[in-house]
C-alpha cells in the first residue's frame, strides 16, 4: 500500500507528535484488537473519510449518552487461529470458546437499536455473526466449555457406556 503522505518527511508523525497521541490512545485500549487498530492508524488526507469517521464517533457518543452500551469483550483470536493453516487442523476448546464469544458479541452488537445512528447502522450491517456457526458452537459447548454429550452420536454412546461402567464398578465396590 502506498503512503498517502509520501511527499512529506518520513518522520512527520514524530515531528507533529502523532506518535505520542498513538501511544496515549494505545493506553486506553482494553484488548488486543483495539491495540492492533491503533498501531496501524495513519494520517488521513481524505476529507470524506475524516468526515465519515467523525460522524461515526459523534453517533457512538450520542448512543453511549442515551443508552447503556455493554462492553462486548471480543477475545483475541490470533493465537487460536495461527495453528489452523494446515489441512485438518482443529481448534482447541479454548479456541472454540473464544470464537463463540466473538460470534456472540458480534450478534449482540447487531441487536443494538441503531435506527437513529445511520452511519453506525451501516457498519453493523456489514458484520456477519455467522449464525449457523454460532448455532453449531452453542450445540457443541456447555457454558463452561465442556463438549456436550449431544455433540455427536458417537460421543453420546461413549459417555453413556463410561457412565454405565462407572456405575457398575461403584456397585461392585460397594458389595
């Protein structure tokens, strides 16, 4: 990607103190994804983009002043997803739980009433909460991250057999 400020000195951000602004903003970030975006912030020279971002911020401030906007707590996924590149790789239970929380948070954002905030509504409409994946994860995992017996017929049969054996051993030990 070409730098929009290529005609300016390479240390312009430092000269203007933008590096300090970025550092201060980073201190306000509560999660990895926020820090990721702050670290990649650059000067904007497009008036249209600046106006749009300013208006989105104004709408968010208005929404927060009128409504209790929950902290959705998007967990970091980068570490969980790194190992998925090889074919046949699977996520750990913790990774599945993190994906489930992101999909749930995305759905919660979509459920906010944004009729009075058209620019935020436009952003939210671009989000995809992957409803089928959300449903499957909720059918797969309990609240504590345990895989449910109903995750597969094989797992259900194995766990029933295990419970039966445990019961049988318990009965034998009691006699």
